[in-house]
C-alpha cells in the first residue's frame, strides 16, 4: 500500500511509526498477546501492556447482563490506557449469530439458515444489528464472518457455513462483513457504531477429511475438525480462498487462522499461505490472529512452536491462558535471534493499524449508554424475518401447509418445541450451547399457541403420549393435526463431529407415536446440517427444515400458518443416505442444492 500526505490513512501510518519508535520490546510483545478474560490478572493488563482480551464461548461476567459486560470491558480498557503510551486494548468475541455470549441479546439463525434465504441485504442488516448490540457492551471486535465451505456435513461446524457454493458464501459473507464494518455503503471503521470483522478460518477449514483430526477435547476425540485439507493448491484457491478475495479490499484488517493442516504444515505455521499469499500476493494490511491455543499444536516444544508461528505470519496470539509463558518465550526468541525485531515490528504495526482504524485511540469506549440496543425490538423483528425466509419446505403432501389456525386440535410432541436452547444450537450463552430457556426468546410452542384461534386445543407432551395428557384423546380418535419437533442436541466445533446423521430410535418412535394419533402430521427439524430422514419422510405429510433459528420462534409460525410464504432454498445437498457423504457421492441426493417447495 502506497500512502500520500492526502491519503486519510497517512496520519495513521505516521502514528504507527511514531509509536514503534517509542515502544520497548516488552510493549511490542504485549500488543501481540491476546488473553482469555477469566485468565488475566487485571493488574497485568497495565504491567505487561496486554494488547487484547477476549471472551470465549461462555466467557461472560457475573451477572451476565449487558451492563455488567459494559462495566467489565470499561475496567479492562481503563487499565490498558494506564500504560506508558496509553495504547488501547481490543476486546473480541465470537458473535457468530448475534452477540450470543450475552444473556438477552437477539439470537439470529445460524449461517446455514441464512444461506437458505439467499438474501444478502437481510444478512447485511443482521451484521449491522449485531454490531450495534456489541458496541453497546463496549466490544469492538467480532470473530466473524465464517467463510467456511463445508464439504462433509458430518463436520461439527457445518452450520457456520452459508452453503457449499463458494459464490453464495462469498456474497453472504461479504454482506455480513459490510454490516459489521459500516452502514449504507459507508464502511468507515472510525464510526462509533462499527466493529472490526474477522474473516475466518483461514484457510480450508471446511475442506478437511474425515478421520484426519488428532484433536482431543474434554475427553472427546475429534473426527474431522482441525484435520487435514487434502486438496491441491488449485482446488484450495478455487474453493476455499475465493471468498476472501472481495473481503480483503473491502477493509478487512483482521483474519483468523485455523487449526487445520495443508501442504504438510499446520496452518498457523504455514508461511506460504499466511505471508506469501495472504500478506504478499493479496496485499492484506491487517493482522493475523491465531485461533484458541492453536500455537501449542504446531510443535511439541513450545519454544519451537512460537518461533514457527510468529515467523510464519501470526501477528497476535490467542494464548489464551498462560500469557506470561508466551511473553517470556517470544522475548527469548527475539533475544536469541530466532525471531527478528523486524518481524515483531511488522506484527505490531498491523495490530496498531486496526486499532487506529477503529478510532480506539480517540474513542476507546462508547460515550453513550446504549445497552437498550441489546435485544432491541427492531432487532428481534429482523431475526423473525430471517427465520421466516430461512425455512425450507421439503414435503407438503396434500397441501397440509399452510396450517389452519382454526383447527379443532393440534398435538405437539418433542422436547425441542419448548426449548430456546435447542432452537439456537451451539455458541449460545455457552460454547456448546445448552437445552432449556437459556436466554429470553419465544420457543415454538409459545409461538404456536399465539398463532391459533382461542378455540383451538393445543396439547403438548414431549414424548408424544397425548393419551396421558388429554383425557379421552385416544378414545376420541386422532387429532386434526400432529406436529413433531425434533432437534440435534446443541454442539460446537469438534464436539459436534458426528459419524452417523440418521435419526435415533427415540426420534423415530416419537414421529410414529404422534402420526398414529393425528389425521395429518408435520415434522419440523432443528438441525445444524441436513440429517438422514429418507424413511421418516414417508411417515409424515409435511416436513420443514428449520435449521437453528434462534430466539424468535414466531418466524416459524408466520410461515406455517400462511402469513408469509415458504421461500427458503437449500444451500447444501440433502443426502438420501450416509453413503452420499461426503458431498457428491452415491448418486442423486434426496434434495439438491436450490430445492425448496413454496406455498401461497
């Protein structure tokens, strides 16, 4: 990048050089250190010049309120500003479907659902709403959007991908990126209502092969997450690098590397892809941030791992825990000449460039209390729209849908019908998500009861045993409509790697039980990926893929009862059997990309 005196970025570049000239090695390495907030000793933010803090999944204050978040981040920022040079820290979160670590925000549908909308303007608005809710808590750095293109839906991060088509992923990821970093075409990070986006995970995260992962977490062996991307360079570029190309010139100043391997190297130690391609060929001027504790995976010896990753092009290390070990190790590496001071200066310049672009030096914290934006009515209305547009109608035999709001009786079965947690999936309050009313929202049963006439009997039992719930139900004959709501248990990352995507016996029995007590039956699926339902489809009259819709369950009933039409189209192939996984094997899928029935 060539800057002139008239270039609006020229002043920032001058400021960067002035700061570098004043900074000690300790101050520089502090800027390269990103610490998980529960692991930091607060005085160390000042004493060790810490450059960034983050909340991982479940990393919230007590109490988990927007105000408590705001107060927490403000305290950390005050400590950073108390350093000799007053360089602000940057606070990051994975706000991947809303500001999802906070209790009470708007939880939007996960990306797989947004891919089914094909609506870039809607996705852009979701990015904008997410930015406003983040800024309200003093958080200016989002580890999103995911540019993942999942090839194997057994991968536990499939729902983070908008789809299997690189062109669709590029369009929607760019829209979300623009929503975070600007408004109405004004993508100026210095505005007080913008946050720094982080395209991730660089690169090939969705292309890893089953059985190549060696990661073990919480006693669970991963199967595909963090594995090996077994593609040649042409295929890697055409599929997985392609979505990055429009985001970099659009103002990307932070990119997150992934745990995967390619070309014989862990991505965090792949100098060719991080430095030669991303920073050199593509001209990326921002900083590369590591993923959670990823440096440890590069080599058995921690010193060797740090040297390899920093020299490869990692600029800021998400430690996330033992930050003193990282600082001491990198300091030693510089002193021994294994990492040059020029490489340190380059990394710090990139970090400072992002902080200056965000105007954190002038506005390190929002001036006005805007916590009312968290979970605001207009944002929930937007999420409700997104839910409606994301629903994909897979079957509608006999025109069951739209439903009759004046039906005499509706039987509802399935624990997912009464769980905001199951509707929302992973990365909701907790890293892996959780069942139950984990955050304010409207679950499906409440939305259903609000949508039908006062005379309609809505009977619910999680096991579908309505004869035990409604007196005389079995003797009186079948109900007019039966609805079965089935969900995957919440998961994230490798914990969601799943070898078998068929429904379990309990789910099959629930479908059969409700169908036996109903004249016609509707199946609703909450899932982070297509599931194998070929046989189950024969048991029901209609089926809706509702994905992981988030907190606004009314978006489902808006479509079920015909207030809005079904418009969602699959962004993934829906396999007929496990033999068709990974994508494209074993003949024609049950439903191809682009499939989706409509209603008037």
